[in-house]
C-alpha cells in the first residue's frame, strides 16, 4: 500500500475519531440511535450540557443544548436525547432535580410505564417542571413516613420543654427565655412611657419647625434679594484686576524686604556702636587707662578741686583788689601801697 493511501486513511480515521469524541463529550453518541426531546423550565440553575437524563435512577440520555428565547426569556428550552429503545409516553413529565447537595442538576423523566403505542416521538415537547433540593432527595410519601415516625419523639421533646425544669438544660433555657421575654415586655412599657412623655416636646418641636418654615416662606423675597446681592458681590470680586493687586502686593513685599535689609544693617551698625561704647566705658572704669586714672584717683580729684577753689579766690581777689596785681600811675603820681583787706576770702579760708 502506498504511503499516500495510508496517510489518507489515517487522516480519515483521525477526523472520524475527533468528530465522535467531540459529540461524545457533548453527550451524543453517533453510533447509537436516540430520540431528541425538548422541555421548558422556568430556571435551569446548575444544569449543564451533557447532564444526565434519568429514568428511575438509570441514565438513558444526555442534555445536548440549552436555549434562551430572545423574545421571551422565560421559560428556557432544554434539548436532550434519549435512547431509542426507551419508549416514553406522551404524557411523561421532565422533572429538573438536584440529586445531592454537592452535585449538579439533572432531568428525571416521570411516567408510570413504558408505552407500546401512542409514544412520544423524536422532536416532541415534554412538559417540564423544577423540584427543590428537599423534594429531589425525598419523595412526598417518604416525607409523610418520616413525619409519622418523628411525631412521638417530637411530642416527648415538647413535653420536656413544657416542664421547664431548672435542673434540665433545656428547661433552664426556657426559664431564661421567659425572663428575657418579661424584660423585653418591661422595656417595651418603658419605651412607650418615654415616647408618651416626649410626645409633647416633639409636638412643640414640630410646631417650631413649622413656624421657621413659615418665616422662611414669608421672607422668601428678602432671602432671594440677599442671595442676589451675594452673587453680585461675587461677580464684582471676580471682575477685580487681581493681577494688579498681586503685583502691587509683590512690590510692597519687595519694599518691605529692602526695609528689613536696611533695618538689619542699621541694627548691625547700632550693635557695633554699642559694643564700642561699652568698650569705652569699660576702659573709663578701668584703672589702667589714663582717663580711668583721672576718673578713679581721689587725690587727683581733690587737688583739682582745691585748684579750682584757689582759682576762684584768685579771680575774686583780682576783682576786689586789682591794685595788688596792677600798678597804674596817673600823671607820675606814686601808687599807694597795697593794704590787706580785713575780710580776705583767701586768708579766711586758710585760717
């Protein structure tokens, strides 16, 4: 056999296997004869493509498509296949159930017995409905049976609850519950009393609010005028030449900065002057400098004081007795001899 023929046969087998695998994954078996049915449900939450179609717990088909009608979102159409050997009557029902809490949902076909005549044909619509989790796991007959078995036990429990024995944990819980209900009743009464007491205050408050609303309504024109004035003021402020104001402010700040620099210079010069003056005063107070010696030597001060007094006496004596110091001859006449005055200040001071 040629190589090309073998490659063609291998390619054909691969294509067929791929098609069969794809359809099998979708829940269809191309090598099995099936009938296709459609059912409509209000909701299909948890139902997936390839979900099983069950009859009495036995799988007879798979879900192949779920369609949402664009014209009417409710109900939804679910298309599924069923083995051709399973003859379903036309009055069968498709029930969407949840077989377990963790698993997904599936469709259970409900009918009394397989049919020989008047059976549903491929393409027919089978009536569908949904059942909750509890209804899927337990039938109505089983629920009645369980309730019948639990009734005596529940009666015993209720009798224990009615006793309310403090030694019994359940009875103690009931007693606490009764106390809680009494406290809630008292609290409700207190709240009603509080509301009754505050009703008058609330009425006054509402009356005051009504008066305030009336005043606002009566002064509506004044408020509108005030708002208009505020709006006008805002517009005027927005129209101001803020840039010029900012420039002037910047110039003022520059002048202030220059003045601050001059003030700093003046303060620095003043500080230097004060420091020089302080140094001079320190030198004047020191005994090492000449001026300090002149200011601090008491003997020199006393001598200068006496010299000043003697100079004053000399000037006074010169004024009172000029003849003692000046010799004036008028026409060749001989000047009289000087006579010491009796009240000579210098003489008196020396005595």
